[in-house]
C-alpha cells in the first residue's frame, strides 16, 4: 500500500468523524435563546395553586391563566405614579401586539398587593380604565403573598401620616407561558417598545422549543 | 455735563450687570394624569425651570382642586418601587427639575370632584423666599402624550 493511499484513507476517516460529530452537536444543541432585556428562565417554573378573587368577586385559580401567554403586574390602586404608568404601558403593549393571532396575544393581569383596600369592585373600575380586557385580581393577603413569593415579587406596607399607608412593591412584569408557569421576568424601567420586542422574541423562541 | 451723563450711564449699566437676574420660575408642560374612577390619588407632572441666577427652594404646594399636594419621588431599589416624600426641593440657578412618570411627581390627594380628560386644575407652588407660582395643568388621559 502506497503512503499516498494510507494518507488518503486517514484523511477521509478524519473527515467522516469530524462531520459526524458536527452533525451530532448541531442536532442536539439547544437553540440559542434570543437576546432580551427580560430574564428568560431556562425551565419554566410551575405555580402552586392559589385562590384569588376576580373583579366580580368570583374565585379565581391561577390555572385559569392557561391557554395564553400572560403579562402580570403587582401594584395597588392608591399608587398614583408607578402603577398607572406601568398599566398604561401594558395596555399600549397589548394594542401594539394586536397584529398577532389571537392565541398569541398576551392577557394582561393586575394583582393587588393591597387587598385590604382593593376589593373586587375597586379593582374592576381601576383595570377597566386602562384596558377593558385586563384581568384584576385580589384575595386574602396570605394568598396574594403565596403567589407573589412564587413569582419573586416582594411587597411591604409603609405607614404614612394620619394612619394612612403606602405599599413598596416589585415593579417587575412577570411573563407566564400558556401553561400558567413563570417563563420570564421583565425588570423595570419599562417601555412599550422594550416589552413588546421581548414578548415577540420570547414567544417565537418558546414556540420553536416545543 | 456730557461727561457727567456718560459717567452716570456707565454706573447704571455696570449696576445692571452686577445685579442678579431675577427671572421668575416657570413650569413647562404641566399635566395631571386622568385618574381611574373613584381614585383619590393622582399624579401631576411638569418641568420646573429656575431661570434666575440664584438658588430657589420649593417648599410646598396646595390646590383648590385637591385636599393636599405633596412632592414624592418613585425610586427603584433592588427592583422594588418605593415612594418617598420630599418636603423641600432645591433648584440651582438656571436649573430645572423634571417631574416625570415613574420618577419625581406631585402627588395630588383627594380631588374635590371627579376629574377627566380636558379638565383643568390649579396648583400653587410656594417657595422659601415667599414667592408663589400658580400653574394651570390640564388633565390628560393615562397615556400622557
């Protein structure tokens, strides 16, 4: 066997191995997540059952958010600045995403961190002011706390003068997937463009994953 | 006589040059966010300019349209939004203070009537030197502009 022939066989064999490894890697490698300002969770986090109330006072289970993507914000109606600003942005985001097929458009969800004052009737008028389809949720404090804790949302009552109080609260927007699991966290400061871009990238990426 | 007159003029001009400019403060683009129904807390925004050559201290505000007006700043600490009251605000010479959504704002407490887009409210700012600035702010829908 000539040296030339041996070299050719070694060369072909190397090429075959390299090609095989490359193909294998390519097929098994996970798709690269999109670049987003939002923090995309590697694995969506399921949410344990909590019992809340909707704006009509009916019991609301978090699993009722299944079927569509949801953008969830925690706030309180006595909040004059950050909450209306964020809910206005969310309403604009929803309007801007109305070109998507209905199943891919987000549900907007407002959860109060001040259930003491924010009873269903109060929240009803509040959320409808921003978007008539926005879901408003309240409930027993322990249930709101249970949901907030699972979503990494912190809040605290801050006493003011004359027995009044305000609430400090996380300003993040949580993105739940159609299985009602936490899939991404969008941190403040919020802009309509920022949230809309991230939303489109994330739902497109997650669609390809399944 | 002529030289006396020019000396007088010179002194006059020099004096004018030395004197501090005392242009009054003014509010640029003031507006109040239209509240959801029944809400007792509103926020007002503007850019407050101090074109004078001396520092100015904003010491309070009131309004015939609200029970009280306070200054607050929405600050973000570790992703948590906190609202903190500010009792006095200093405007340096030639400086402006921005009252913007998600930041510093006028907190308008307990409106005397239900306000909706197109209404106007009066806000009276008072400064530590005793001067006042009266602002008429339109109520705008949530989006602002």
